[in-house]
């Protein structure tokens, strides 16, 4: 069994979001591209990876849809301790009351990126 620190070093490159990507203010979000590989697959390897990967996954949260905001709100309602893991929050849109719960549940946020650009397709 590996120590959590070693597992974190193994998983960090695959799960962390760089500062450049987090703060990218391009017209098209760097998170708009679909990737078939889900980072949540790392959670399924074993309990040790689940414990370590959960911390890494929640450290930087990117919300791009109302469904994502609602899902995060539900997780934080059921597992309040996850909110403490959130250090950076990127919000690409307006998501109503879900944001109240998310912000209230995440006291350790150090960076927030807000993008309220709305693409109107006519």
C-alpha cells in the first residue's frame, strides 16, 4: 500500500487544472472541448485512490452548465466536507440559487473566475 502523498504525486498531473487554464479568458472556454476520458475513472481504482483523488478533483471546480451546478449543490448538501476541499471555482454562466449553496459550503475558496458571456445563436 502506497502512502497518500505518493498517490497524490501520481494522480496530480492527470487531475489538476493549471492556473493558466483556470484563468483563461478566451472567447471560447478551454473547458468547452469534450474529452472521452473521465477523470472520475481514477476514483474507481481502489479506496486509497478514491480518498486522494476526491481531494484533487474538488480542489478546482469548473461549472459550465446548470446541471453541473445543481449536481455540485446536491453533493455539498449531502457531503458538506467536500466544500472544504474547493480552493478555486470557475463559473461560466449564471446558475441561480445553486450558487448560494455552493459558495456557502466552500469556505476555503481562494480564487473565483466568473465568465458571464452568453452566446446567442440566432
